[in-house]
C-alpha cells in the first residue's frame, strides 16, 4: 500500500505541473489574441487550454482523495499490526467509562489502560464508543449477536474501509445530536415553505430572464432587467438573510464532521452483502438516512457559498438563491429531523459491531459460547483462559454448580485472581455474542457481581475497610434484587486482622449462601476452607517449592499446602 501511495503522490506532482502549464498556455494564447492578427485561433486555443486546465484540476482533486483514502487505510492496517504485537496504545482505552462502583467492570479490567475495551475498540464515532461501552457493562443476553459479528468479521475489506473513514479523528455524535436539537427548536418564518411563495419566486425568475431576452431584442430598455435583478437581490436579502444567519449559526459546527458521517451512512446503507437479521435491520433503518444527510450537506455548502459576496449577489439577483436555501432547509427540517436520532443510533450500533467483529477477526483461535435457557445457573468451561495472556496462557477446566460456593486457595502469584477474572470476562464476552477464550463454554443467563479491587476514598473520609464493607453491602443488595447471581470475590475483608477476617468472612458467606447466589471466592486464609460441605467446595492453585518456586497455574480440587511469601522474602534478603 505504501508503494501505491507513493505512485499517487507522484501523479499529484504531475497534475500540479500540468495545471501550471495549461494555465500559462491559457494566458499566452489570450495575450496573442490581443496582439497578433491570427483570427480566432488564439482564442480557440485559449479556451481549449482553460478546458484542459479544468480537466487536470478535476483529476488532481480525485487523485488527492485517493491518496487520502489509501493513507487512512494504511493507518488502519498499521494499528492492527500493533495490536497483533501486543501494543494497544493507538486505541482509546475507555478511561472515561471507568466506574469503581460498577458491579463488575472495575474489577475485571473492562475499561482503562490495556483493558478489554482497549483491545476491542475501533469505533470512529463517540456514539459507537458509548454503545460498545454500554454492551460491555451489561450481561443481558445478546448472544444472538454472534452471527452478526461473525458476518462482519468475514468482510475484512469492508470493515477496513469503514474504520478508515474515522482515521482523521473520531466523529462527535453528541455534538451532532446537540446541533440537530438546536435545529429542531429554531424559530424560522415558514413563509418560504408556502406554495404561493414558491410560485411567486419562479414567476419572478422567469420574468427576469424574459426581460433580459426582451432587452437583447431591443423590445425594452436594458435598464429593466438590471433593476429587476437589483430588486431581486435586495428583496430576497432583506427577507431571508436573517433566517440564513440563524440556520448557519446552528449548523455551522456540523460542517467538518458531517461529510465523514455521510460517507459512513453511505458505506452501510449501500451494502447488500448482509444476510444476518441484525446487520440487515441496520441497513433498512439507514435507507432514508443518506438522502437526508446529503440534503443537509448541500444546505451547509450553500450557506458556505454565501461568504462569497460577488457570488451571493449574482445568485440572489438571478436565482433568488437565499429563498430556495431557506425553503430547502424548512422542508428538510419537517421531513427528516424526527428520524435523525434513530439514524445516529443505527450508525453507533454498526460502529460498535465493527469493533466487535475486528476483535473476532484478530482472535481466530477463540471459540463461541453456548448460551442455554435454564432456571439454574450453568457455567461449564473446558480449556478456559484469560484473553489478555494469549498463547502463554494455561488453560483450565471448571464447572460451577447452581448455588454452590468455591473456596480457592493458593500462594501469591499462583493464578487465583487471574482465574477469577477469566471466569468473569469470558462470561461478559459470551453474553455479548463475542468470541470466548475457551475450548468450549456453556453458560446460562444470570447476573454478575465482583469484589476484587476495593479502594479507599480519602477525599470522602472512607477508609479501606469501610470501602470493603460498602462494596459487600452493595453486593448483598444486588443479590437480593436479582434472581440468579454469580459473585466473584478476592480476599474478603483484607482490611482487618486475621482472626477478625476469618470470622467476618465466615459470617458473610453464611449470610450470602441463603440467597440465590453462586460464588467463587479466592483467599489466602486456609481456615476458610474448613467450610467445605454440601454446598462449599475447595479448589486450589498449588505450587512446588524446591530451589525455586514452580507455578503450574492449574486449578485442582483440594486445599493449597504450600505458600511462597516466606520463601521469596528469604531469597530476596539473601540477595541484599
């Protein structure tokens, strides 16, 4: 692609040189016509040179558009190569969506630096980014979306073209919504939309040109069409200039982004390859959008042309341009404005789906979850691993039983927290119809709540222990209001002493076990494993201690026997 861009830039230089040559020839032949008695030949050659100049200029503009398109496509592919190398810095990390009080996104690294969102996000509109963030923040069952995601994943050139349209900067969907809301509330006189004014305008234009013909034929004075045109200008300027200023002020902020938005709509609405219901439905919604946004873009261009005083005078004097501009705007406002929010939502959804599909394309080794309808909680995983670990990940098999609790013990860095996050993050992916990182994953539909990364809030006088209590209270409230919930906990009550922590953890688990909840709890407290019984199960990540610590990262039934803190601390002190 770099070679193609270089060739196009070489063409651009040739086009510029051609424009200079033909323009100089135009001037030369024009001068010769005035100085040399060669008849009309220099004038004809001058006209031909001007025509060739215009033709080369048009070719240059199209060539520049090609350069821009290929450059943006190259940028898209370079970003994807960075992704495959593990560098996600070129993608927005969704830091603005981080919420420490959310039921699970904060604990499971859904947003923020090197997050799940940053790995998935390729959105070119802020609306698409918001849509994607909303999907990843929910575990409502959208698994049927998988077909739409897979279909888009197979359309690699189409997706690349879509993403390239936003390579110069993300389109601000909120700004477009705001501007359109302002347009909706504009108080513009509706006279221009009346049929009688339309008929009158055309009668005046026809009358003007009839006066021009009559004056050329000598039937009337040349002053008549001149004054007629002047009255046209001042009349339409007086009547319409205020409305034009109001419209221009409201929509001017749209101009830079609207042209790209029109291209996005065109890209989607003209696609006939979609077979899945969700993608086809978006195309159907956008069928009327392109015409609407094309018309709005033409209106904006017309408002821009008003900045040329000479052009404004001629167009108003000859064609009552401002009147027809206001009329087109009023008709657009009445016909399309109510549908625009629906179209913006449709583009935002497609934008988010393109991101999901790109993730699917980049992770071909990932599988597809089976989501089942069940009154009980189902989570059956074979070869499960955390998506952030890639090829080096150790896979684990794990099955959760309805309303059972799994106490997971193990040494530091043995893999407990990573495994808990793998359980949660793969469930989020499954519910969103995205690829899951497991040989197979079978799940039912339930709520998700985690408490793994509690932080204090000194600004509001909340200590670490108090923050833990508030989080557990939030968890209990959520579980009482939801029929089925999977809770994922990492070290309950870290902010107190060992005995108090053990007693408090037992008390909490006994209380929560009375609710319709299934739980996975990681702990260093081996005493907590003594709760094993009919519904409490012990699992562990064991390590081997020799001259070094050996980590298997495999989950097995039972209670961990070996710990590594003293071993590693003694090793560190011996090196000091």
